[in-house]
C-alpha cells in the first residue's frame, strides 16, 4: 500500500523554482554538459583525422583490393540456371591488402567487422542473388566498399563548425565557473559550522 506522509508530499516545481539550483546541482549539470561538448575537444589525433578526410574526399571503390573470388552452385530459388551453374560468388579480401588502401584511423575496426574471418585474416563476402557470376562478384565488392564507408562515418566525425567551437568554449567556461562556485559554497558551509560550534 502506498502511504503518503503528511508534510512530505512534493509538488511539481514551477518554472521559476526549477531555475533555482544549488551550486552543487549547477556543478553536476555543468559536468554533464562539459562531457557532452568534450566531443568537440580534439582528443582525437588531428593529423589522423585530416589524413582520413583527405582520403575520403578522393576515395573511389575501384581503389579497393580485387581480392580472391571463387564460385559455387547457388542454393534456393532461382531456376535451373542458378542451381546448375556456379554463379554464387565467394570473395575473400585479405586484411593486409585493405589496410594498405585505407587511412590508419580505420585500421583497428577492420578486424571487428562481422565479415572478418580470423583463420584467413580476411573479410569474406558471399553473393548469389544474380544469375551472373560477374554480377555476384561485383556485389561483394560493393559490400566491401559499404563496410569501409560505414567505418569512416563511425570513426571520423564531421568537422566542427566555428559556432559549435564557440558554444563548446562557453559551456566549458560555465562548467569551470560552476565548479568554483561549488567550492566556495562548500567552504562557506564548513566555516559556518565551525563558527556555530565555537
């Protein structure tokens, strides 16, 4: 059973009262915002990011390694041609060949791909949706290109605009100001306690 203790019920905060926060609360809020905007603080290697962005600007899937493609009979629906001829393409792209053509910032993520095969140290793709083995092999190359593009989007943030840099600096300034205010508040409380005990 839910009990309501007299005098302990909490009424919703009004807009005015919600805007009033203790120094400790303000400090915690500032910490959260500081961490949020620290993403704009260049903790990442600026040179590595610049190299990756330069690579991406001129990247073309044709630059990726050719890999090694073998063919097998496809399974499932598709007609006699698909089931009786070797049109299923299995393409293996050695990691060392991939690393040679992508920026270093993407290297650690390659072996984390779900298409990674540890025994061959390669990314392996399969395609059998086309009647042509050439088309299936091309689909595997497209899959590799898509994986590389996805890794780039995940690892290389967009360049921060000047407005975001300014906002980050302002948030950082407020964060440090709230910490200083919190320290002063705590210090004054300690002093008042000492004075009351004398």
